[in-house]
């Protein structure tokens, strides 16, 4: 049998057309997506099981984070002394800070920060969990545990806006690491001075050389050996923590 062009068109009509004309509206997932889109609201309803992890429920044990710092979503913040304000890219998540300057500020060059931020290094400022007050978007937060590669709220973990995916902070067991570029006024002289970094961490994993005169640690700040700024090589025996321990033993 010799195949003619009209044979192919006939096959296409029988096989391809039904696939494209299948009624998508019968899919429950379609209805859910359509309803959410028609809301014209980028904030969650609080009932999404995965994408918006911070649902509006408070009856489960896993929801108890809502009653603890740094979230405490039921605190109206009337007595909160606001020094700075910050928000994600889309504005769904907004917060206030009560501390004029962070406890510390640093640049982290570890590969995890590079990949999670899509940047040469991470600029993070350390705050107490009580120093932050979320004013909007509590239910639009998503978590990621880089150690277990899980999306559960297990400390330490990364916290993002679940809508635009802007990194909000790293939540540790005792502290939080905020990202100064989210703060209003960070590009002013006051902002740059308040959040100026004191050191670099995990410098051997760097992808760019930065010769700014700041201390450059091979791993965690003040707990590892320093690196030579010119060569980037680790200088053995320059661990501040070990030096302090030696001094205590002498005493």
C-alpha cells in the first residue's frame, strides 16, 4: 500500500484531535487551579497541603511554630519598636525589626549558600528570634531543610516566600539569619553601615576573590583557621577558638 498525504491527515484526525479536545474541566486539579487563579490574590487561602506549608491551621502539633518566635502570628506588634522593615519581592511576606544593628553580619561562601541563592556568596545578618515581627504573609512561608532535603519545618532550615520564592531567612535553633538586601533603606549610608559585614566564612569554597581586608575564615567564623587574603590558602594555627581555649588552660 502506498501512503498518500491524505492518509496521514486522517490518522492525525483520529489520533491527535481527541487528545487536544479532551475536556480538561473535568479534572479536580483543574478546578482547584482555576479557583485559585480567579481569586486574584497571591496570598494563600491556608488550605494548600504542600506549596503553602504555613497553612492557617493551628490545631496540629506541627503548627505550634505559629505561637513561637520568630513567627508568633497572633502578636499585633503594638509594642514593637520598629527600626527596619523588610519584604520579599512580591510583597506577600513583610516584617519589621526592632534592633538597630544585627548581632553580627557576615558573607558566607559555602556551596549550599551559593546554590540556594544563585549567587557567589550569601550576605546574612544575625538576629534574635524575638527581634523580628511578621506583619504579613505568615501563611505564605515555605521551608526547606537542606540537610535532609525536605520541605518540613525542621531546624535549621531555609525560609522562603512560597509565592515568589524569595529567600526570607535561615532559621536556626536559637537565632535567625536575615538577608539585608530585603530591608528597606539598605542602599542608604545608614543601612550599609548598620549591616556592614565583619568577616567571610567558608572562604576556600569561594568562586570569586574578595580583597576587602576583612577576616576570612576557612569554615565557621571565629571557630576555624583564617585564610590568607592574597592566596586564599588556609593558615594553620590561626583558629581564634583554639587560642582562647589555650589561654583558659594556662590560667
